[in-house]
C-alpha cells in the first residue's frame, strides 16, 4: 500500500490494505503527502449541541453530544469549516473528490466554504429518511433529510471519476437521482449512536476514501473496516486510509 504520511508516523492499527492513525486530525492532515488522496468523505460537526431536545427510542433526550459539537458564532464556525476544507484540498489529487454530509445547521457554511476554497460542487445529494424522529416542539416541519455535497477541485485539469454504467446497473438500468431514500438504522454495537444511526445506510451504498472531522466516536472508521472500505479519519481521534 502506498505510504500516505510524510516521515515515520506509526499507525495505531493496520492491515495490508488499511491504516488507522490516532492523533489530532489537523496535525495529521499537515503530515499527509500533498495530492495523495483519491476521495474524501467528511462528516464534520453539525453544531447541534445547543441544549435542545430530540426523540430517541420513544424518549425525550438531550441533543448535546460533546464539546466538539458545540458551535460558536457564524464567523467562528465558518472560519473553522474553511480551515479544514482548505487542508483537505491540499491532499486531494487533481482528479480527486470530496463528499461532505450536513444539515441546515452547517451545510450552507460548508457550501460557501467549498466555493471560497476553489472547489466545484458536482452534486447536491439529499438523503431522505423514511423513519426520522418526530418533532417534539411541534413548531416546524419534521427534520427528515440530510445533505451530502459532492465536489472536486475547480481546475481545468480536474477530471473526476464517475462509474456511470455501474451506477445504472445498481439502480435497475436507470439513472440514479440525487435523492437517496433510506431509513435510520440500529446502532452498530457500542460505537455510538450519532454516526451509526445516521450514516450506515449511506455508507453501505458508497465505496469511498473517507475523512471525518473533530471529535465523534469513530463509527465511520469502524464501518469502513467492517465492510472492507477505505478512509481517512479526520478527527481528533484517528486518521484511517485505504
């Protein structure tokens, strides 16, 4: 497997095809070789930990996850998004792409940051959840979607890979639309509810080199190891690559 890091950095765990790095996400990104990554999947903080409530298993629970999900004001959050998106751009190959998931709490900042950091957005994918948690406040529509932005470098030489024929075959001979429908899934063991509930259905439908953001419980990395998929874990916890 091609070495991803500059210098001698010991992987926390590895096989012949995968490596998991433990450390500060931004520090590890700085040590990665430039233009070494084909694809990134980023699941950054949604900044949802605002002392609100949600429904989980039929019970009212706090939305607070941890300090890594607490946001500041808009300028602070946006500067943070621009920073890690800029660092991802450095390690992407000329034809590489990045996928970033989010909700209304962070996705508009991310979309603007992508354009400011010289990316071209290829698709705006909507994940429609068939079994979203109910809205307990009853003061707005039930939140039942998430957005995934797919982008590449905004350069003339950038030619991203899209397996069109394989995509059609997976979709019964029809072009796949940018609305993906699926249910929330059960937690995967003890790897946490946030990513395991929200992302397993999306993960199993894609084959990617991924990146996550600050904090989290590492669910995305666990799923990629389980399903023999690759990724970079861009978190304070680990960086994982195939």
